[in-house]
């Protein structure tokens, strides 16, 4: 299966640097340059997380031609019918087929957004209802009703349908057992954080088991991991240690923050060892308390390419790779990583086809 690459879109450089935060204004020139750099580097798409992700994507889409956008979206913060209308409208404005709704249920309530549901299983169940309504709004040719535990709509209808058919694709993030069962019913791509190979293989098995139970095809799998490159192994590790030091200096944990399953998994892997497999490094995750996709593959381009292919061999088809210097890292990934991985995947597929012929 062909491999895909997803980058990261940020409205200013400081956002994804070591210890960066979401404060500050939007740098439109930087944002345009970052989007264009990803397109020129041959990324398939970019993840938009900060400020209003849908507006950010719509802006950058106007300054690029092919780049697609994975829109981080928190189910239930706004009404599902409103979300469906917003995504359908943006799908038209961006040229059609360039958007993906990336559902992030979240680890706990968001009182600042008027959202108070705490129980994790219920949160995922609510996400399932939400996505069901969104998909029906995108595809229904007549008004529909929905009566659920968390949402009720009467006579819902969205006359403007997405350009993408049958609807805007949906991806899903989460590491809880409840997440797998919702994801297999509503998504075609499931996002995992960068863990040791044995742990990723375990999660893929759970995802496939949930799909078998539901009688559906399992979603493809995405892996989110940072890439730290150097011309030599020593130079790569020197760079990595500087990033670690900056993270440890600048990171400020949120008081009383609830630790999600994904964070617990990263920290548990870090306790087993700082380095895993060919090039996986846990120190960047430890430095930020495992609070996001913070593990890294460290080494020369050849080493990192081989490490990504190790994940491809166990079932990963999409790589979400962000760096700590987003613009220049995207350029480097386009030079040294993306074409090498794609070429090796094509070579393996050709070899497999020849063997089966």
C-alpha cells in the first residue's frame, strides 16, 4: 500500500519549537511559506491544530495547489450539524477533496468551552453519536431525525454537500480501548503516537480486533513521531540533546492536568528505556510529560528512513512527522526522508507483485 506523509501547520514559528506555546499573533507570511514548503517537499497533507484549524487550513489552501489538510476537531464543542455545514462549505472553498476531519475526543472535560463530560467511555460514545450525525448531514438527501443519549436533532438537513465523496474523510485519534470501537465505525485512518514497535503492533492488533467485532474493514494506521536528523549519527544526537535541554527548560506543565492513556503509554515506554528499536528516543516525551506526540526518531537520514520502514512493515501506512524547526525541517524531510521511503515502498510492492505473479 502506498505510504502517506503528514506535516504540521503552525501560524508562527515559536508554536512548535522546544517549549513553544500558543501565545502570540499569526504570522501570515510564515504560515504561507510553511504551507508551500510542505507542498514542495511532497507531503500529502498537514495537520492543523492551533487557533481555529479550519480557518487556518482554508487560508493556506488559497496559497497552495495540492496540499491537503487534516483538521483537528473536538467533537461536541459545537453542534454536529454546524460542524458538518462548516466542513462542507470549506471543502468547496478549498477546491474539494483537500480536507479531512481529524476527531480528537480529548482526555477530559473542557469547562472553558462549556463542555463538562468527564467519563472517558461516555466521551467516546458521545463522539460516536456526533460523527454519525455529521456523516448523515453530509450525505442525506432529505431531512433526518436523530435521537441519541447525547444528541437529538429534528429535521436536520444540509443542502450544501461536500465535494469529496461519499463525504469528507474522517480520521480518529486515541489510545483507549473505547476509542478503537468508535474509530472502526466512523474513520478510515487511525492515529497513534510514536511508541516502540512492539507497543504499536499491540495497538494495531486491538484496532483490527475491534473492526472484526464490528464486521467492518479496519482503518489504515498513522504514526506521529518527530524526526531529528544529522549528517552523522553524532551530529544528530548532539542536535537531539540540545532540543531535550530546551524542552526541559521551557516546558511548563499544566497544574492538575489529567494524564490520558496515550501519555501514560509514552511514559511507561520511557521507564523501560530511553532508546528503543533502531532509532526511537523517548527523552523528548519525558521532557514534556508525554503530553503530545513527542517521541522522536534520531539519526542520519538513512537511519531514520530505515526506522520508518520498520513501522511500515508492521502495518503503518501514514507518517505524521513534525520537527522542532518546522519550516526547515519540512524542507529537509522532503529532501532526505519522503522520497527515500516512497521509493523503498514502491520497490517492495513491485517485488511482492513479482513474487505472486
